């Protein structure tokens, strides 16, 4: 099986990012996509600074930043669009070296990823190809897929060292390995309306959430002339009813619908669910194939990109013979709690914003008036930090320093290395690395044993280590601290 590729099923953002991450670790990758062309309509619109580090690891973060715009924060409104609470984001870069939140048009993101994949040796993308079946070797060392060329109607077999199911909410791979989604809450029907406006609309630069139980809604400018509205659908209500001219004018008021071009008007069912098994042998699930979240914290795509960031280095280590197969069991063990945590936050915010009927709206106004002055509430509303990983084979939380820092992300300031200004991750490299205090500066010891002296002009690393009572940390390839010592 050494000459067989890793097969990624699905050429959306999660699948293409997985292909880039695997290829950068020396693996041959075959991406299979059932659709002949890229999906041209917008879906995800938000990325946070942690996820930009994943794109940085894939080599495309600067290009993605160029097609996105910073998100100003979250504003909660009542039914008359009066401001209940305003949770702004800090301008500029955050602790992870990128804007804390950014808005973008998903087809633009997919264009950047597709171009990067096309220019990456070892990655092949085959479109118009549907996975029909798969069978794993008895020794658990490989997978045979049966794939259908949808144009020719012919089937063929493909051998793979491993398979990543990045094929979305209706995942074929998930069905073929015999696992299913477990619902964590009732589904919620919404109208999603994407439009373009020839004239700029008078709209704040963040996300507006209308906390009205009679008609919960979200609206925002995405990038350029692109805007989105989302409206909760009542029982029995249809998209066609709401986009009828007279109804649409009332929904979008005070915006004049005459100046808008509707790009898409579709019903979406927002779900909260997690797959039972994310790994069966050498077959893995990632992204919407593994979990679904309501959109209230904008983490659907971000969760999937975090999945493949972690899975890529673990899978590469096992396939190279540098780690035991048991390492792959840690994928779901480490990623599922984070997915569940953000899904819980999304459901909680959804209930706080829109639940409770007319009486709930009165209570909500008073609660939010006080809550918006509490920093922890602002953080919940605007940030999506990966919670610290629990102790385990890959996280050593012993001692005071370990309890503070192990399992968390190392911050990413810009540092000086050999006279060059670089982001810290670019100095840490692809593998595990040690970061330690050395006099007035720091030393990074890479996976190959080479050492690089760095300076941190802003003092970010010194403050972080001091807060964690540590003088050295070991950082995993996914930038999570494995261990820390004084």
C-alpha cells in the first residue's frame, strides 16, 4: 500500500485544506468530488483567528486574508432594530496573529484553495466521481473504494492508504462505515437570503442578530456588494411566501429591495448533531460529516478546518511509521469535546437571543443591559477559543506550568529570527517543537533538532510564559502545547 494515496472524499474547503496539509507532509493525495464544478453559491461566511492558523499551515492564509474583511463584532437588536447589546471585536490582529474574526464569500475561499491545490505536487482532484462502496483490508492497513464516473457511468476500484470523509452533512462515507449522526437538539428551519446591492447599504461592519421571538433574524454585509439575511421560518411557512415582493419588502425594511439582486433564497435546516464514530479503521470523518452546528457563533466551517489540522499530522505520522496506529484513536477523543462545546454555545446563544416568547423579550432586554458590561459575556459572544484539551497521552498537564498551559494553543506573535520578521508558526515548522526562554530572548528547537534564536519585540511570549509559570513548552504540530515546565 505504500504507493497508494490518501483519498479525500469531498472538494469543499475542508477537503481541499486536508489535501494541502497532507501533501505538505509528503503524502500523495487523491481528492474525489461528485460534482463536476465548484459550488458557486455562498454558504459559510466566517473564519476566526485560530482557523487562520490552519490556513497558514496549509500555505494559503495570506491569500484568504486578501479576499476577506475583518468582522467588527456582534450586535444584538430587538424587533424594531434597537440595540440591546453591542459586543465589538478589537481591530487588528489577535493573540493568534490574525484578525479575531473575518467575513468572506465561500466561493472566493474555494477558489484560493483550488488554485493552491492545482499548484501542489502530489495532489490530484477528480470531479464528477462518486464513491459507491468501500472495503477495508483485513489487516486494517488500507481501503478499496468503488467509485462511479458520473459522466461515463462506469465503475472502477481505487486503493487508498486511508480515506477522509469530508463530504458534508449527507456524507456517503459516514453511511458506508455504518455510523450516524446523533441529534443534540431539535432542528430549526430558516430562510437564507443572499443578495448583491449596486449601492452600499447603511450597515454596521459586524453581524446583527435580531432577538425577536416573532421573527428571529440575522443580517450582515459579507464582502464588497454581497449581503446576507437569515430569517427563522414559522411552522408551515415557505420560502416562496417570504420572498414574495410585498413580504420581502417588509422583512428587509428599511432597505429598498428595488436595488437588490437575489443570488439565492433557500430553506436551510439548522441542526445540532455529532456522529457516533469519527474513525472506523483507516476511514475518518471530518467537518459536517462528523458534526453539525447551528450558525449562531459562525463555527460550522471552522470546526471542520480544525478537524483536518489535527488529523493530518497524526495520520502522516502513522503512515510514515513514526507513530503507532493508536495515535489515530486520539483524533475523535480530542476533537469531539471541542465540537460539542461550540455546539452547546451556539444552541445556548440561539435560545438566549430568540427564545421565550413576548415575556422572554422583556427579560432579555434587562439581562442584556447588564450582561454586555461583563467581559466574560462579551468573550462568549465574540470568541470561539478551543477549550484546553484534557490530560492524555498527548497532553501532559502535570505540575503548575502544565496545568496552566498544556492543552492550550501557543500564541502567535510576529517574532524576529535571523533578522527577519516572521509569524511564530513559521519558525516552529511542520513538526513538534520546543520553545524555551534563553536570556532576554527565546530559542525554538525544531523536530530535526536545529535551534533558532528569536526575539519577541511585543513581549507576548514572555507574558504568556510568565502567566503560565513556565520557562519552556513543547508544542505539537497543531500548535497545542503538549507539556510545560518551569
